[in-house]
C-alpha cells in the first residue's frame, strides 16, 4: 500500500481482533502513519511486516484502550525513521496500565531511532527488540600496544543511549581484542586490548559500529 499525504492517519485499525499490515508505504500523515487501537475489543495479534512509514508526525502508534488487552505485537523489517515526533510510539492504556498480556512475547525489529515504549508496557509485555539506532564509520590507526596495553577511541552515533547493543567491525587486529559499547549519550567507545604476550602494532583500518536497542 502506498499512501502519500494521507490526512490525519495513514492506516487506522480499530476494533479489530487480528491486525496485519504488509509492506505499508505511508508518508505525510498529520498524526500516525499506522495507528492501531483496540478501543472496545481485545486484540489477539498485531503483525506489521516490512514497508516504511516516514515524514509523518508519528510512524507507528499502538494505543491500547481501557479494560482491553493486546496479546502480541510483532514488527519485522519496518523502516520507520524520519518522522517528526516519534518513529514508534507504544502507549499504555488511559488508566496507565500496560494493556499488554505478559504471557505473550512482543518483538520489534525496525529501523526506528526515535522510539517510545511506556514504562508499564515495557515491564509487562515481555518485549524483545532489535531496533536499529544508527551507525558510524571512521578510519583509525591504533598506537603500538605493549602486552597488557590498551587504547580507546570514540565514534558519534546520534540516538545511542546507555544499555544499547553495539556491533563493531575492523580490519586485522592481529590478536588484539576489540570491544565496543555506548558510554554516553550519542557516544560509542571502542577499546583495543592487547593480551597476546607481545607488542603489537595494529595496521590502520576502518572502524564500523552499529547500534541496536
């Protein structure tokens, strides 16, 4: 589905007990590109597969209704970056309760750097997420490291937060171990640690880090 300049909401699902949207392509909604609400009805399953929502006020919004539950939310392969307020907005019910059934696992796998999951929902919904936050690349030449020596450099990844997961790639480290983590907002630190038993001069190469939440 391609919906450009789509009015207040691009796709709006309400009072449906099984919601599935495949490969949406939604731009320009004044509120949500995709809005899902269980106003008056339990939702057995929500499936959002692929597609993109961009240039909206919010990308994907899930809005539970009072006294009703959502038994599973699964988002896979959605590109939801570039919305003006939130890329993904998972709200609690109006009474501040979760709205999600804790026995059912929910999963979000998306390119959505700006995401909000209500605290009650995150605690109760058993979320598993693989949300792409961003990446950075920089050419770096570590200094010569004696045995037991280390060196740390930093890269900027906008949106990275403490607790996010980081993957890191480099050239031949010649046995020197390399780790990466978010050490401050928007900052990824990459550490080279030489425990090889000898001095090592690692050859210059490109560091590539990717951050997920």
